C-alpha cells in the first residue's frame, strides 16, 4: 500500500519528534522562560470590541503549492498582520513540508501582543510542551489519532487551548467545508 502525502508527513514528524526528545528533553523545555508564562487568550482576543476575528497565517511553502514565498521576513509579515487588525497569527512550524521552524515563533514572540497559534502535525504530547516552551499560545493542526485524548489533557493542563480543523472531503479528496473548533480558553 502506498503512502499519501499526509501519511508521509506524519511518518517524518514522528521521526523528528523522537530526535527532538533526545536533543531537548522535557525537563529542558520546562526551563524555557516562555514555558511558565500565561498564554494569551484566543477567546478574549477574538471577542474584544472591534476585533476582526481574523487569524492570519504565515506559510512559506506547502506540499501542494510548492514555494509560496521563502524570501519573506517573518517579523515584518506578522507585525503587519497585527497592525492590520488580525486577532491572532498562525505560524506553521513544520520545516520539511512547509518551510517553517520553531525559531519562527521564537523570533516574533516578544514583538506581538496577539495570540500565536503553532500550526503543526501533532503526533506526540511532547509537541505541546515544545509549543509552550517556544512561546506559542495555542496549538493547532492535524492530530494523529491514537494520542488525541492525551494531547487534549496536556493542553488543558498547560492552559493552552487547541484549535482544530475539521475538513469534510468528497470522494476525490477535495475539501468541501471547513470549520474551526476551539477547545480551552
């Protein structure tokens, strides 16, 4: 049976996470100054008077579209999103398939006053701790089935809400409808 792109991404992500666990064990992540900070509330940001409700996304490339813009300066882009009234920013941190990295969030955390969503393929609870340690306020993205309940428990315990994408697909794999589901603060 051949792997589709999603299977390929998840397999690579599992490998990356295992390597990350060895390079930066959980106790090291917990020592990050961002780990102990209170997350900025996405609910409050979306409900503020005059809030746009827009969650602006930063993405350098995608498996389906290829390179979108790999020459941009993330600080300029997300600062412009905030200045234009975005209620939050979503930053893809997958490097291999989307051209992002944890450094993208680390480099902008102190310059933003709106929530940062770490958009990632979540395959292990370690990634929730990792997201907290780099200054993300929310975790969003595709979850691998078997660890979803444990991921839900950890994000709740860390004061970190999740935003999930539910995509209804037609038989040929075309996305028909999208909804966002927010759990937590």
